[in-house]
């Protein structure tokens, strides 16, 4: 890999990225403050904090001085991938950005955006597709596997443009993946989410296991650079794979366990029976459990 690829992106591009992130934060906050009086219960303070934190982490990955280190270490490169999918994307979703961003735009432009998303058939179709758990799962798995294919990985390492496309796809895949988990559709059974999260660990587990136990360097880009943390290129590869293995397992299975516990709780079972029109009698365990909680 040439020395040019080890340097940060051009100064003009860096200013452009930082300006875009600052402008996005300004539009979001403007819209949030406009919505807050009307939606005081929903527009709680943690939503803008989540969204702004997501923008900060995104800047760290794509445009900060530390972003160039991913060309020196696969571990740093993997950390960036994990930040985009496990941190940036959930923070953006927690910030509920659609309404604040649309209301933060100039009035005419914001109204046009809002109308186009509500009364446009192709937009509605795409919205339904992007909410479908199977599509979201396939996008996340495809991003993980696709960008770690050696030929594709090398392409992103040689070109700043493809490197940006790689990071954009990981961010988008993370947004799609976490959407069914954090904002589930009522038409999908709740037990689908733990299964969805468990299945999502499988592609990462397979890739991680291959990189950990492989006795050769999979990505030649790191063969001729000075490794960080006093690790050899092969050790750096194993460290990156182990980091992904542990991080993804915890990030996916922990919420799956929490959701499963909630599903199996007596309160959830009682509410499901009520939705189905089956009352819990006064002598039933469900009603006694509710009385104890009350």
C-alpha cells in the first residue's frame, strides 16, 4: 500500500464533512425546539442528546485525526465498523430524527418533504420494505460479509471514495438492522425479535472464527505497514476478529435476553390474554401476580 493511502483525506473534504455534520445538528435541534412545545412528553431531552452523540461518533470514525489509523491496523478498522453499526446507528434511531429534521428545514421545504413521504406510493412501498425484518437482516448480513471479502476490502483500502461508500453502507445497514428492534411493528410477534437478533450473530461468528483461526494474513494491505499496539499483522487480524466476535455477541444477545425475559414475564402474558379477550379470573395466578405488583 502506498504512502498516499496512509494519509488523511484532503483538507477541503474534511471541512465539507464537518460542515455537513454541523448543519445536520443545527437543523435537527431547530426542529426539535419547534416540536417540543407541542410534543412535550415525546420530545424528551435524551432524544437530541442521542442524535448529537451519534453525529459525534460518526465524525470520529469518518473525519477525525484518528480515522486515518484504520489504514495501520485492522483492529482500528474493525472498531470503526463496530462504532457505526452498534453505536452510531442506534443513537440515530433513538433520536427519532425524521420529524425534527423535517421541521428544522425551511417551512416550505419541510412541508414538501413531509407531504412527499406520506402521499407518495413508491415512498410508502420503500418504507414498508425498509421496515421488513427479513430485508433489514439481509442488508446487515450482506454489509458484514460483503465488505470483508478480500477483493472488496482491498478496493476500499485503495480508494478514499470506496472507503466512504463502505462506511456509508455500514451506517445504513446499522440503521436498517436496529429499526425492527428499537421500533418494532405491532403486526410482527414480539418473539420474532430475539430470534432476529440471535440469527444476526451467525454471519459475524462465522467471519470472526475464520479470521481468528486462519493461519495466514487475509488482507495484504496490512502486511507492509507498521502495526499498532506492538502486534504483528497476523496478531492484529486475530485481535480484530476477537473484538468483533465478543462485541457483536454481547450487543445482540443481551437485548435478546432482555426482550425474552419481558415476553415471559407474568405482566406481559396477562396483557396478551387481555388483547385476545381472555380474562384472568380472580383466583388465577395472573391476577394474584398483578395484585402483588400493584
